[in-house]
């Protein structure tokens, strides 16, 4: 079956009620018929559920759907996107290891790398997302254990050549871990390009309606096993209710992303020459610096774009205050369009020097394009621009 069909048709086994829609398994633990069954479960000799921190039917269904969509061998779901990122680091890195990462990262991921990894004796180095593969090669050390990248990056939408990075990583026996949150499996398949792990904040496009938190990691079975054991013991489990919501959301991800991407591309084409904007960035615009890479590894440009206002910081604030329909909220990937100002929000804790290094300028605006009629989205953006 096509992965999209699998995402819709993958379900846990029906109960005796023969329900068509999967029920909620809101239970902390599971019972056994006899002592031997219980012993076998705790000895990992069976797949029986024990405790919802370890596994749960709703959570497993969500994982199975993501494994099918990403073309992975196995997966594990977590309580948030950041717990997925942290779990993928801490399960596989140890004291003395080195993490090589793209410099352009989500603010919380940057904080983990810069502030917390050193507490566990883990080194890190950054490479500019726009750097060529030779620059990445130069930064690999004998103790490099993992390369971690976002593509597209947050919030600058830079595109990294995943296949080239995978070839480099495997040549040096290094794990390639790719954050595929912005593209989603319907825009990009990092595992098919050679990635070993893929992480998502399921809170974003996978949910798609701003309802629940969640995260997921998929990839090679032997790596996921280590992540599962780490997370099983440290506790960042996805709740059954959130898993149930996310599993249902995946059934419409394909059609939603098609609309998000088509809306976004049409809107950026209208804004390219606006007098209040100095530049617009979107992966499927020919003016994007990595347009050729995007066309090679992505099937659409996604639902996000960003632009630089000519008036800098003050213009950015005025733009947000002028909006009438678009939401100002700490999220993206919603049915409702969202505008944010990274300098004062998601990346505010970075120093000015760090922001400049990843092209987060005072006038940068990020738009998460929703499912509203595209002309209504554009109308709100343009009226906010005109009133700066």
C-alpha cells in the first residue's frame, strides 16, 4: 500500500465491540491472565503492554503510522518535540563524544546543545547551514558520534543537502539525525536520502490544529531500541490521549500539507516585489539560495515562509500589531495562519551575535500559512504591511 493509505488504515486490533474508529486506551497499566504471562512481559519475551510509560496501544498506532510515512524501521513517541530531540541525543551520546550540528537551530534545541550537553561531557561544534560539504568534512573529529541538522531550518528556511551529509556521515561511521518537522513526510523523506534518524515535533504540522503536544523519533531499529530504553527509564512518554489525537491527524496530513504548501507558494509570489519588504524566502522560490537542493530532495516547499522588513525591529513590531486575522502565538503548523517575530520570541535568548550568525535579523518575520482562503491570508498580510 501507498504510505498515505497505510497512515489511514493502520489501526490497533478491534476490541469485542468491533468499533470502526480506534477507542482511547486511557489506562496507566495493563493486566495479565497469569504469572507466566506477566514474567514474560517484564523479561521482554513478549510484546504485551505493561505500563503506559513503556507502551500503549494508542501510542503504538501513532508510531506505526509515522514509521510507514517516513519509511523507517522503527520509532518511539515522546511527550513533546523537545523531548524527542533530547532523547535522540542522550540515548546515543556519551561523555567524550562530539556532536556536529548546523548552526541554525530552533531556540530550545540551541539551548540544549550549548548549555546542557557540556554538563554530560559531550562536545559540540556548529557549521553554517549554507556551508558546503567540505566544510562539514573539516569539522568531523575522531570522537564525532552524530551529525544533527534541521532542513528546512528554523526560522531562516535554509536547505541542507541531506544525501551529501548522509554519505559523509556513513563514511565516518557517524549517525545522521534530521529534524524533519518543517517539511513533514509529505514534503521530504530524509531516510530515503540516507538519514539514520528523523525527529519531529508532532505538535506542529502532524497535529495541524494546535491542540496537543507530542514528539516522535523514527529510524534504524538498533538506534530506536536505545532511544526507547533511555526514554522508558527517564519518562518522557506520550500520553494515550495525545497519541489518539495525533494518529487521527495523520489521516489528513497529506491533503492538509498540499493546501498549506499551495497557499504559501501563491502568497510569496504576490509578496516578492512589495515595497515594504527587502527579501522573501521560501524553498520553492527560484531566488532561494538552495533552490536546486530543495527541488532535488523536497516534493513541495512546505507551509512556512519568511520575509525581511525594510524597517527592522520597529517595523516588525508594527507589522504584528497591525494584523487583524493572523494569530500571534508560540506555535506553527496550524489550520490558522500564524505570524511571529523570531528576534523577540523564539530566538530572543540568543545573543545578537548568535542571531546574526544564523541570519535572524531584527526585521525578520516568519509566517506559518494556514488553511484559510489564500486571498484572505494575503489581504491581512498586505494591509499590515501598508500600515507600518
